[in-house]
């Protein structure tokens, strides 16, 4: 049972992921306890079907016919004893996470741990799709992107399977984890980056992204974008001869009057007065 086909993998920090296709025929007895958190996402099942029977930590017996997008989560120190049986092939995403990386999300907070789970995925599918893409084409993504996904996956695991209530306010995402988002924002300040576009970079829903971003920076994404536009406008007022109308357009405002209003609200001074003040320094 379990003939393994081509395997694609990547590793970053305390996360290792692999995508592979495996054929099954017969029954395999499994009794496993690991020092790492082990997550398996069933991407696709083809053929007659696969069935899992067993229990976590000697508890309630689980019987489940595996289907597309099921996940199996075995946290570090927990045990799964049972069997996998059937005749089919499956494409699988398997991830191992070192418990130490959870400090990047929880900091010094204690008392939180993960509970075992087997069933329909409660993790935003975009995250798993991006992890799969990283495995298949690791050279197509910067290291910062993989770092960000590691943090987002950790957050999603706690959101879905924490042993006690967990909210975004209990997470502390490092700024480096959001580097792909910040870089994207800097590149499109003259346009209007949507929250859905930014959230997709992290593999999150808009609401989850907004909560995570606010937890990391203490400010909502739209407010951060506005602040960056004003900062860029201030730099242009100091260093260029562009008119206020031109600068307004270059930092994404639809009208000069709206730009001047927001600029004065943020700085306490109009754009023209700011430029004059800087030139007189």
C-alpha cells in the first residue's frame, strides 16, 4: 500500500511542506506520535475511495471516508492510532511545523495549544493553494512570501483548532511577515489597491486579513494606505517641482480638493503651506 509518486517540497524557518501523489491499495495500520505539528490536506482523491478509522490519544473513535480538501491535524505530542484503507490515488499537501514558530504569532502568551482534528477543512483554502504552489515552484516566490505564509498558516491553525478561544487580538504578527503586502502597497499608491487584492497575497479572506494587519500595525489597512499616500506626498512636496494637482494624482486622489482636505486633516497644514514651510527651513 502507498506507492509514492513524484514529490515536491520546500522548507522555510520551522515549516516544511511537500506535495505528492500516492496510490493506495489495501489496509495500513498507523500508530504515530510526532515532535512536530503535522498537517495533511487532501487536495484530490481519485478512484474507489479511501477510509480512515482510528482515534486521537485513545479517545473517541473516528470513521471517515476521505474526500477532497479534508485536513488531518496531529499536533506535537498527540497520538493517532488507526488504519487507512481503500483503493485510490490522492494528491496530498503535507506540512510539518516546529512548535517554536508559534512564538512569532503568540509571543510570550501561554496556555494556547492545538487540538487534533480530522474532517472538512476549516482553513481558508487560498492559504493551502499557495502552499501547494510554493512546493511546486519554490523559485517563483521570494523568501518573504514564504515567511508570510508561515505566519498566516499558524494564525489560521490557532483560529480553527486552538484549545481555548483565540482572536486576532491575541496574535502579534511581525512586520516582516507582511512584506509582500507592504511592497505591493508602495508600488500602487497612485491607484486604489483593494483589500481583496491585498488579502489574496496572504491567502486570507478580507475580514481575516484586516484583523491580522490591524493586530500587526495597530491601524486598519485602509488607514495605513492613506498614511503612506500622505508620506509620499510630503516627500514629493519637499523634493519635486510638481504642482499640488500633479502630486495629488500621483498619490491616488481623485481630486486636488480631496487631497488637500485629507492632507490638512493628517498634518494640520495645507499641501502648499507645507511646501513653503519646508523651503523656508
